[in-house]
């Protein structure tokens, strides 16, 4: 049989009304098991495919979940999407993925678009420019299901998934100190981000515990231009106050540091020891030398976000998403970038 058979044609073949066939395909208690089996058998034989768009219109649902994130190329966000999709596909939901490119104005336009019914719920990590969250507050006030992950908005009363940023940064900085580092640089993208604040706090507290003082010139806020970042890091590494250890709060700045080191005579780990939050474990092991990482549970974060939203969207009489902060621990893996041979 050719594809494209509709419900009416299937019902005619079975000599049943379209409404009976529809209820049978939806496993309605009103239809006998014998009729259900007969309908399913004929549907498979005729290659019948239900129209998801027509069903969505009837249910007043798009069967779509939007994922709003700063960038698509990051392995961190790519793996979160994989985790979300692993769950949503099982329930017939599709993803719309939007990238803000770290631009809060673009983020606002995306949110306004989604408020007009393009999606049933949103999973979101905010841009590095997002300090005024009024556009997100309006979205939440309308009752729109919204979950944050990684870069969160603490003031929006909904569920937020993070990793243990403070503890991981404290332990990562402590590891550098144990390897003999006394002047430890800290690289970040934006001081406004929730993750930066927690990671920076862990770094400072680890220094304080060890009786070390932070050096302002070694705390570098980078941009979103890779070449500018490489040059800024190279300038710091070759300054009179050069560091002997470096903590990168995000993956892209660790890679920029490796590029910057290549433009100097500095040797890793003999002259500079490096640790970083990092999601792409396969790349971390291939770097020369291999990179000591704090690995975030990206896939699991995506799965947990999706499970909570699917429950909200598919189960009747569900309450609002609870105002809770859920932390899933990261893991430190020691490699050659912090261990001198």
C-alpha cells in the first residue's frame, strides 16, 4: 500500500466510523480489545500515519518544547539537548532549539515569539548579558512552564537544575594549590552569570583556606571573540605577574589558553598548571598535555529537565513547577595538565 492513507480511508476499509477508529488507535476504554486489534492490524497494513498537527490543534498543544541557550556549538549545550531529546521523543514531543549568541536583545525576541504559542514549555540557560530578567518574569507570570539549567535566574520561582559549582571550584583550586601553585589565575565570561558567581566564590574560598591572596590582574573577564581572548590570556601569561596555575570557569577559555600558550615559551604543566570545567571528555584527553577537568553531568541534566516538563505537560491536574534548586554533582578527573612528570 502507498503511504499517506488518512483516517477516513482507514475507517472506510474497516467499515467503521472515523471516530471509532480514532478511539481505537488511542486505546480508549470505550472500544473492545477485539476491535482495537483489528484497527491496529489494518492501520499497519495500510501504512496509516496519524497527523500530529491536527491532533495538536484539537488539544490546543504544539507538542513542542523550546530550548533557549547561549550557543549551539558548545559540547555542554549539545549534550544537554541530547538528554532532553532522549526523554521528549518517547512522548511524541519535538524540540525547537534557539541560540541567543550571548545577546540579551535576541533572547528577549525569542521569548516574545514563544509566548505566542510556538511551544508548550521552555528549557533555558540565560545569556551572559542577562541581568534584567523582566521578560522572563512576564513569561512565568503567564503560567508558562519554564525550567532553567546551568545559567539560572534565582529570582524566578521555578525549578532550576545546576551542578555543584561552588564545591567543584573549591576542590579544583585546592588541587592546583596541592600541586604547588601559589599564583592562580581565574578566567570567566561574565561576572553576572549565576555559575560564574558560584565558581568564583569557590576559587576565592580555596585561596583563603590556603592562606593565599587573590591577584586582581590574574582575574580575567573574557569576551566572546576567540582571538581577543587568546591575546588577553597570552598577555597575562607573559606579564611580570604571571601565574603558575590557571582555573578556567568555562570550556572555551581552557581551549583559548592552550592556543595562547602555543604563542609563548611556557610549558604545561611545568610552568603553568591548568584545570577547567569541561564537557567534551574525548577532546580533553586528546589535548597536549591532556587536560584536568571538572566534568558536568550534561546528559543527566537534560534528562531531568525533560522528565519534569513531560510530567507537567502530560499528566492531568499537575501543580505549578516547584520553586526548587536541584544540584547534580560534577566529577574532577586528574590528567597531565596539573601533574608534573
